[in-house]
């Protein structure tokens, strides 16, 4: 019990001045990485003011000092940019509440790191895009995120997860798992192995373009799912990009591509019936239009031409990661049934195949809105 987040709550809450007495703190949200609480504060006569309190996962992030340096650097910069265009920085970006001693996070008695953000009211966090309009709203928000940070020096950020979207490295990890075959599962996945090996050269497309200077290094979010954008309750428009733990140097095409992988289909990630798994070209167009509107001319001509590659490579990479984990014994991604990671892998590879068949159409859509 000593290592549960609740055990440390009182100590952590005492490390902050919330401006009013704390009247409650309850588990909040659907995240699987960090422990998240909603803290309620209230004076005797004033309104309730809420905050988000999180214990940073030490399993996922071993250097909270570097992680928080990234978060503070990027959010402080965004506040300045938002003010320049007459926006509301308290609503349109996260703010890190300092501890009583001025720190950007608090380390508890067990060595775990905690941080606090003011709650952004009148917003919702959606787990799926129920309409194309909501998908487009998330696209504009992530495109705007690129535009607002276009002049931020990406090389000053830490890699919070080393080589996170290095597809060449993901391929190397897959090959190692295949060679070791520690669970004796390789014989059951011959078709999936063949699928990866047939696309070995594809895994170097983006990394080679980066090394050759064709694609610029940018500040990227690296987890551009719909549920990482807070939506305005009244308008349905994206208000604030959240979950900045994986903000680090990267490629804009990967941020674009991860959203397409996640959102441009209607199936569950572990769907067993692959006839239900289909890449939706209409949703690809909806997202492309919104993302480029939000980016507002920020992307270079090369980045625009590589956007379809971003979609394909992020989907291929994710499928490889599921397959690698399956070969290694399902130790990274949480599973709830036998073969779940293999089913996840197969859905991703089905989407890759669909994208390959729609390649010319994807390029034409990008050209239409570029």
C-alpha cells in the first residue's frame, strides 16, 4: 500500500499553495500512464476552483527533471505566442503551478515526481471522434500546435523516450525479437513477418530524409490522439493540446501520421475481423484539411509531400511494436486476452495495406489543400 498514489496525497498537497483550502482530491480521467487526480479547492464564500494533480510514471519516464524542463519551456513559450495574437494563454495552453519552494514539480518521500496544472473549465476530453467535425477540430488544434512552435529551438528539448519514433530502430528491435524467438511464437506469424520484411526499405524513408536535411527537426507532440486535445463544450472546437510528456524533437509528418493511424478508421485497435478494418479516405481528407489550416503555411514543401509517408510509417511502426511485444511475451503493452497484441498488429498492417492502395488519392488530397 505504501507505493500507492493515495498514500502520498497529503504530503504532496501540502507542497503547493492552491490559493484556497483543499476540500477534496479524487481520481480523474482515463489515462493509463500517470496517476491523475482532480483537486477541488474553495474559500468559504468563493467558487470551487479545480486543479489537475499528476504523479508522473517512473516506469515510462525515468527523468522527470528533463520531462518537466520540456513541458515548462514549451508552455511558457506558447503563452507568449498566444498573447501576441490576442488569445487566452490561461485557456489555450497548460500552465505549470509551482510548488511553495518554486519548483516545477514535487518529489515525494518515496522519490516519485508530482506536478500540478490549473483545470481548464468548460472543456471535454473525448475518447473517439463521434463526427468528422470533431476529428477536424483536433486536426486544427494539432496543426496550430505546430505553427505556434515553429520557431522554438527543437534541439534544446530532451528526448523523454529515447528513439521513440525512430522507425529504423523499431525495425531493429523487431528483428532481434524475431531472432531470439524467446516464446516460440515466430512460427505462428510468418505472414506478419513477411509483411514487415517486404517493407524494410520503407522504414528508412523518414529517417533518411531527416539525415539528408530534406525534413526539418521540429517540436513535436508524438501522441496526437483525439483525447489529447481539450474541446470547448459549447463550440466543439479544440482549445488546448494536453499530455505534453512526449513533447520532444521530431518530425511533423509523424504527428500528422499518428492522428491518421488512430482516427481515420472505424474499428477497434484489436479487431479480429479484418473485414471491419478499413482506412477511411474521407476522414483522411477531413484531417488533412484541418491540420493544414491549423499549421497555416508552416510546413515546408518537402513536409507536405511526405505527409502520406507519415501516415503509413506511424501505422507500420505501431504494428511492428505490437508484433515485437507479441514475440517477446507481451511485456510492454497491457493485454487482457491471449493473442491481443497479434490482433492489434494485424489491424495496423491492414491499414498500411489500405493506405498503399489509396496512395495516389492520399497524395492528391494533400496537394489539394497544400
